[in-house]
């Protein structure tokens, strides 16, 4: 795991790289938003050359309010995926990687999020973590 600083369009941002089982997953360590707004949690990774359509993308979170882990989103292969629980109608993947759009933010969305990518045919997997703080 390594934390890198990148200069991007006039802003200095940090990018967290986590390498697990051969797949590097890149996330930004901190996101924030206001109640009822939207935010995108970044999750980039390298796509393997072979069988790149056989992939599971999952987002989970540990809530600051409850301390419990919740499944937020799950997509298998090329399907659009599904939001779960209180996220059911508020989340979707944007772009070609695994960036998670959360709409209608709630204070209860504050917590630690994990993006997990598994190219199961190749045996390549990895995860990235980020923190979301929602303000009123």
C-alpha cells in the first residue's frame, strides 16, 4: 500500500494505491458531500488483457453511526449491478471502471468504503478504500 500525491488541474490530491493478489486498485482516500447532493467515489484499476469481461465489482461500507459493514453495490461481469438496502435506488457505477455514484446523500452515509475488484477467471483481485464524510 502506498500513498501518492498528484498535481491535478491546480489541486494537490492524494491517491491511495493498494495492491492485492496482482491487481492494483487506485482510490482517493477522502471524499465529502452535503446532504441531498451527489458524490462519486473513485475506484480505478488496470484491466487484464484476457477474459476482461469476467469481473465482480463490489462496494461495501462501515457506517460511523452503527459500526456495521453493509453491502452497498454489486455488479457481476458486464451487468449494470444492483444497489442494496438503503442504497438501492441511490447508487450506480459510472464510467468504465468501478467509480460509484451516490445520490441523495444522507448523514448516515458517512463512513469507510471499500471497492473490491475480482477478475475471477485470471485470479486477479484487489481492493481500495476511501472515507466519505457527509455534512448537513
